[in-house]
């Protein structure tokens, strides 16, 4: 049985008993359920025809089509008051932009392709039989020459620069069979021992708390689903990035607003009710009204909310179990319990009335270099933020690597690992070659998903039994390998060190054979 949870929930919201809703939702969408006849419903629910007719009437009344509400013509037509339609958030789906390779090249090199220094360096590189330096490297060389105050180069000077660059490039190449992983581990680990244990620093004028130092490195390589201090930098489109009011309006819209943020909640135990005294100043700051709060509470709680006045109420009263105004008459005979009151208080206090989930705070900041306004947030929700029309998705960024992977894919996640590692090391004033960071990012993402460097990720999935056993839970790995008859080819470093033989790297990668001549 594959029960459609959305269909079952919709039926239960229409007051259909759970056991019948469960049977009707068995491998059926709502569109399949609403066209069933009374006899079919009775057969599916294994009940009598009267109950089937009642269920059919409930379903038909919810769809707004009452032409078939009577069963055959001899039955009784039951007319029910239709509930007010529930407004749903309209999701805006933006189309992906087509990738234009030529436009991308122009964006990257538009400022230098016509530069005489760049042209001289490109001509000098073209003289060699083997092209080693990429356009990106030539561009970096051009910027370096211009930074030294030179406006042009002679052919001899350009050739000299290219020759030295090619020599440095060849020296930087890794030798065949070099232990790249160990070199990377040492190159990151040694500076890491000098890294301070300073956990947090405050970014920007809005004092956004950000994890830095060794704790940030650890949570990156552990591939944690949620970082300790998730943050986002939200950039606006060109039409709105210079408008401070638009930026503040957007901040108020995406920042999560709970009931306790805009109201003082009082629990009246004697009368078994909750009294919400709305804070007018907070409502104005959040761009909300008393009627809007009342409407959202009614739809979220499915209860009748009493207000001190119809227009712009300032005091709202909520009584457990009162779903309609008519239920107030039955309070004396059937008052709510103390437990119901406490449960309602807990639910109301943390109820989200406005904003995007997980975005706890959004601060408006101004970029000193470009003069544009942007948002810096505490909390992250890349997929929901990217649905907003005013957002420039190409420049909006989050430090949550798993969110980037889920929304943009593995290549974007790989680049974010590099960016975050580099930014953290530079923040601690440590210099590590970016190629070592590339190695870490490649290993973490090589299988198509972001994997932690640990026993639940990279280290726990090594092909070598001894290498896995050397890391953690030694007995389990050896026992499992013995049961299934797994073999270790001893091709790596750790397993050869364990058995006491030369590793297959460096001098160990060469085997020498003496073949005597016959005769």
C-alpha cells in the first residue's frame, strides 16, 4: 500500500475520518479521489452505502461541484457551507539562463584582450611549440605587469616574462607517482596547527556572527549539513540595488517573524484562553497589520480568533477548541483543559507568521566600493531566497555548502568548498597553495555528492581494507572483509606501511629486473 500523504491530509482536513482517508488515499491523487462515485467510495472504504454517500457529499462539497451530490435522485441532498478558500503562496519559478560561451569570455577578458601588454604576452607564448600557459595565466601576468606601472612591453621583454613563467610552471608540476595526498595533508595540517582557536568574528557593521578559524575548517571537511553560523549575502537586481528603501522592504519580507516577536502573550489559566497584546511598533517595522496577524493565526491554527475591534485590532484572544463563533456558546458545558491551553501556548509562541524559514535576521548593508545595497543574513535558505524576483541569483551566496549542492549541483558545491577553505585560511593570515585546496575539494566531491573526510565518507569508503582499518573501528573492517572474502591489493601508502614494505610511490614505483643474456 502506497498512501499519498498529501491526499490523506487533504481528506482529513475536510473532516473525513482517518481510517477512511487512509483507504481513499491508497495510491490515489486528489484528482482521482474527487471523481469517485458514492458506490465506489463505499466499496473502497468497506462500509455501507449511507456512509459512502456522506463521504461522497463531503468530497463533492469541497470541490464545488454539487451536481452529483445526490445519489441516484432518491437520496437526500446535503448542502454544506463551503469553507473559505485557503490562500497559498505563489511560487515564482525563474527560468535558467542559457550559457553563452562567447559572452562569458568577453566578461572575463574584456578589459585586457585589447591591452598591448596582453597582446605582447600572447604573441610570445605562441612562439613555443607546446602551449603551457592558459588565457587565465596570461591575464594574471598582464595584471601583474600593469600593477608595476608598465604600460607596454617590447617583444624581448614579453618573451623573457613568458620563458620565466614557463620555467616556474614546469617546476610547479607534480612529478609522476608523487604522493599528492600526503603533500596536501601536510601543507594544510602544518599551518592548521598555527591557526588560532578563535571561533567567531563579527562580519560587517551589522555584527553578523560568523564561525572562523579551526572550527570552520572542521565543519567544512566534515561536510556538516548545517554550519554553526549559516549566513547569506543577498544581492539585488540592477533596478533595485541602489534603492535603500527597497532593500529594507525586502529585508522585512524575508526575515522570519514569529508571534512572540510582534505580541506579548498572556496565558489566562482561569478563563482557559490566550491573550495577545500586539506591539504596534513591531508590526509597523515588520510591515504587518493586526488584521493580517489575525488572518494568519486563524489559517494556521484553524481556530476562531476574537479581536477587540474589527479594524486594526490590538488585542487578540484565542480559546482552545473554538473553531467557529458558534462554539463559544458551548464553553460552559465543555471548557478546554489546562493541557490544551499549554499546548496551544507553545504552538502560538513559535508560529511563523511571515518570512522565509531559517532566515532569523536580515540586515541592510552598503558596499563601500560599488555603493550598492545588499542584505547580510543570519540563517540560510538558498532555494527559497532564489525564488524572489528582486534577487540577483548569480551573485547571491551562502556559506552552507550542502544547500549549494542541493540547489546548484556538485560543481557549484566543489567551488564553494574551495572558496570557503581559502577565505578561512586567509582570515587567519595563513598561506596555503590553492592546489592543495583543489585536491581536498576534488576528493570530497569525486563521487557526485559532498562526502566528509572521515569514516562515514572518504576514509570509510577506501578500496583498501587495511587503510580503512587503520583509521577507525579496526575490528569491524577486518571482520567484514574476512567474512566476504575481500582482497587488499596493497596499492596505497597506508597499507604498505602497515605490512612493512616500500610504498608504490617515488623510488618504490620503479621495479628493476635483470635479464641475463643467453649464450
